[in-house]
C-alpha cells in the first residue's frame, strides 16, 4: 500500500475478542522478538549441505503443521502445547509450535461456523542466516484450507451459495532452528512478521513480471512506502494541482459479478499470480492496484491522468507500458478518496462486520514511520467476496495473498503481526 498525506473518516475495530486467541499463537513466538533484518539469501553464507539440512527441517515443520489439523482437540489446548514447549525435547517443542498454528486457525474457522476438512501447508525459503549458534530462516508459507459449514449455514458468493469453502493465504515467518543432532535441525521459534516490513527491510529483488497466468509469482508488495520518481515538489498537494476537465464517471453501473469473478480468478489460480495486462509495482501498492483492477473489470470507467494530475483524487487510471498509475489507482488512501467522492459507484457502509458483498475495506494501522499506530491515512485495502447467512464476512486481496479468508482470521493475523490498533472505512457498491 502506498501512503500519502490525507485524512479520512474512520471506523474503529475492537480487537479484544482476539486477545484470547493470541495466547495460543504466542506460544509459537520466542520470548525475545526476532529481528526482521534477515539478509537476502544470495548474500547469506550458507554451505550447500547446510542449506539442504535447513530445507529438510523446514519441510518437516510444515508437515507437523499439516498433521496438527487432524489432532484431537485435547492435543491443541494451550496447557498441553505449553507443556510441550517447555520440555527439554526439541522435537516436542517443534510439535508445540506447529500445533499452535493449527489451533489458532481452528478457533477462527469454528467462530466462522466452519469445520476444517483438510489443510495443506507449503513453504519456500527466502533467506537464512547463522546467529549465535542457531539459524534464522525467513519462510514464505502458503496455507490452503478446505472447510465445510458446521451448522448448515451457506456462504453467498458471486457464483451462488455454498457450504464448502477453499481458503488460501500466504505469510512470512521467521523460524529459528537449532541442531537436534549432528545432521538435523528442529524449529525452536516461529515468528509471524509483517509482510511489508520484511520486504522493506531486506529489499529483495522484485519479482519479474510474467506474461502468463500459469507462472507462479511471489507478490512483492503490501505496505511499502511510496517511491515517487516524478519531480513534482513534495509541497504540491491535490488542492494545488490543475483542474482535470475530463468527465467524471458518475453513475457507473458496476457489475458485482464481473468484479468478484475477476478477484476469484486471480486469487485462486496459481498462487499469487498477477494479470500482465496491468502494472505490477516493486515499490509497493499491489494491494490497492488489485482492488482497482477488480473495480475496473467490474465496469468502472477510467479517468485519464497526466504528469501534472497524477496526484489528483479525481483521476483514476494506469499505464501498463510505463508500469505506472495515478495515485488513486495504487494508494489505499487516495483510492478511498476517489471511490467515495468521484467514482459515482460507492457509498459508505457501517462496518466490516456488516459490509455487503463487493464492498472495499480500507485499513489504517501504521504511521509514516512504519510504526503500528493509525494516523488517519489508509495503508491497505481488500474486498468482501462472501457473506454467510450467519453473518460472517470473507475477504480476498493481493500482497500478501488472502483468498476467501474468514474476516476474523484476517484480523487475527493482523493483530499477531503487531497491528493491535486498526481503524477501517468501508465502501459498498451504490446501486
């Protein structure tokens, strides 16, 4: 998400209901917070044999997580997992860490009236570094959860009602591994970290833009600060820009079905692939970039921009050839201004917990310095893609990938990553 100056009306979300769940998750986090500054794997001095051992250890840990989804509840209680964690056996500690992930997901899905039927957990190592006799490994973890209604309630999506749901999401974890024997490692700490902060700190090489949806891409994005190469002075804001005389797309008829079909296509296909017909930003903004794509595919007309009007809240467009866009296209805060005041297609809704399908939810959870402190400017955006008749909302987004994720699971992950204070604004399609 790109950040710019600006004030917006906010709706505060209380996160106290997630505190009890965070106790279980905290078992998976060491008492000493791990630094986010893991170097790029290309610069990490690891022998080939050690990298092989780390790969095997991480794979075993992911298998432990998968297995834990099938454990009886008695094996996932906080007391039981804490006992395992405090044992002298490193394999028991790893089992506790892995089980705590499954436990938190099971709680969130149960609160959404869903039973987890099956789960798969895949990973790729992003970087590794030896520190004080242990090894810290940054891992991109991808979970695919198959679930079924536990109370007969159905979920309304763009393509009808269903009792079955496939949810996919990605996160970055910093794993600390220690030697358990001469030729093996076990995970002794698992820290879920903010996706964007890891990317910003480590400045990994941005993913290459592919020209086929069949390519699997790692979506470098999220809340990275905006890097503007234009020479417009920083003191020049929207009110100082020339008036854009182009007609505004008032009363545009948004097709909810086309909009949500697009979201579904690009979040449930090859994991986190991107549409090559649109820009892909290595400096941040792909979450809002994706929201804009979906709204445009739903029928919202473009409002062309130029060099001087790029920052105006009344324009909204993109340039794939130049890999560029107006700020309203890729900045969550500016996008909110355009959709509310200039699109003619959206109106405010009361809360994420009552948002209609097709709504856009905007989040303010960091300040200009990247601290977890809402400051009145939106940092992130996603889309409500499903609503159950028991009142549960489901969201999808890009960077990091979330597909058909229960809203309480989304909030739980955000809180676990440090976003303990979250303000939101919701815009619904104005028919």
